C-alpha cells in the first residue's frame, strides 16, 4: 500500500512540472537565443585609384617657364567620373574614353597677374593609362575628332582655329589652339603627348587669351612633359 502511494505521488509531481503555467514561467525566464550570424568584420579599406603622379614633371621642373605646381596631384576616380583627355563634342564620351584604366590631374600656375605681366596663366595636365588601346592611337583618334569643332571646357562651344607643330619629343604628339565662341579673350591651347599605354594632355588657361604666348609656352614645355611621361 505504501509503495502504491509513493508511485502516485511521483506521477502527481511529474504532471505539475509540465503544467501550462510552469511552461510559461520557464520560457519567460530563459536566456535570449544565441545568434548564429557571424560577427561583423572590419570594413574593407576604401578603393584607392592608381596614382600616375610619377608621370608628371617634378614640382619645380617648369619654374624656368614661370610655372609652379599648384596643389597636389589628384588621382582620377574613374569609377565616379570617366576621364576625358580632351572634352569634345558637347562633352559626349568618345570611344577611347572607355579604355581609360587610371587617370591623374595636375595643375600649374604662374601665381596670378603681376605688375609687369597682367595675364593670368595656368595649365592643367591630365594623364591617362589606357587598356586595349595605345596612347598614340588615342591621340590619333582625338586629332580625327577635332572637326566637330567643339572641344568644350565647362560646356562652352569652342571652334578649333589652329594646329601647331613642334620637334618630335614623344611617340605621338599633337597641338591645337581654339577660341571660345561668344567669349572674347577666352580660349586655350592644348598639347597631347603619348608613350606606350599612356597619354597626357596639357591645357593652357591664359587670360586674356593669347594663342601665340600659349603655343610658345607649350612648345618649350613639351620636352619636359614628354620626359616625365616616358619614365619606365
């Protein structure tokens, strides 16, 4: 009889432990489930575009011509904005622009107008490394595209007014000057040079625009820019 009572008591206790109230209490007091997701890793370093500054002249290389580097060279983030060696035809991208693998922008300045010389002179260099096309082919394509007569800095219509030559200093080279339509005194001269898979353009900004002065500057500077571009 005593054995039967003990068995009954054990069954009663077991039933109480599995009652709905006990289950709710047990769940409410349990620890939060452990996440199975992997711990976050440190963020990847930001993308760093290829630096082509080594193919620009040294900071003081143009001082004999009255120009000094203005600010630091700036790598061109191709993924954000395509680099155009020369802005042409209403800034529409040209076939060769899609081949740019890396780019760089370097600025030069004479420091502003002086008492002796009331002109403001600066120059911008763009350096591009191309894939699937040579720098020389890029320059040839630019030359052929010039009849569109709209090399367009800041979307201003430009008419090509003159091509100029210079002694051979690079694998390929080409120079031209233009005038801004409707903007008297504005315009620029541009020099293009190529070596291997690289090409560079040097744009003069001279105000008031004087093609003779700008052309003479580029002709003197051409060997300096060509030597820098051809570094191994």
